[in-house]
């Protein structure tokens, strides 16, 4: 049998056809490989995301500590930063009159209080205990939760944990247990 196409002749044997595309077995094999790769990649991705969220919370807490210490030194009167383990927020307070009475220190003066979340994500890291750090204008730090002059704040997100140690001079050190 001869077929003529575009002026060229070609012989095609009876019952022989040119196939195009992939067979069902080939497609199933490719889908199986993709599913295996996804099963391996998704847990690794979730572990990485948990690490990033925890590091974000640690950066937020250490930033709040350092900023509050600098505010006390710069303004010349005591400041506090209060971490709340129930609401997972922190609040900066100041004692402008040096009377031992701390008022909320908010940029927005229309708010009675302005607690700040520990992290910006929907699932925040947890903090081991409510902690209050009081900063003097000289840069020293005191806390009722301090043991041996060091205040320990433990942040946890899922199974990951990091510890922030705050010295009596405001130095912060982050460790992974």
C-alpha cells in the first residue's frame, strides 16, 4: 500500500501505525516517582518553615529587649518590657517620673495599651513563662525571673526550641538546647 503525501511517496506496512504520546504504564511510573518525591520533600519543607518561624520569634524578642534597653539609656529613665506567655505578646512600659509606676509606652497615643505579638505569623511560638525585664538608664537589667543575674526565656515552636539568656547588663545570648 502506497500513500502519497505532499508529493512524496512512502510505504507503510499493513497493520503498522506510528504511535504518538506516552503509554499508560509510562504515565503511572512518572506519577509514582512524583508522589515519592513529594512524600520526602513535604516533611523537610515543614521542618524548615518551623525553624524560620522560631528564628523570627527569637529575633523579635531579642530586638524588643535591645530596643527597650536603648530607650532607657537614651531617655534617661527606667523602662520595662513585659512578655506575656498567655497572649504571646510583649508590652514596653516606661517610668518617666522615676516613681516605680510604669505606664504603657505606645507610639499611638490613642490606644490604652499596645501589646505587640511575638511573631507576625498565625501560629506563634510559645514562651515558657511570663517575664518582666526592667532596664535602668545606666543599662543594667533586673528581673524577678532572673537566676544568678541571668534571665532565661525559652521559645518553642512545634518541636523546636531556642533559649535566650539575658545578662544583668542586657547582653543577649541565644542557644539551641
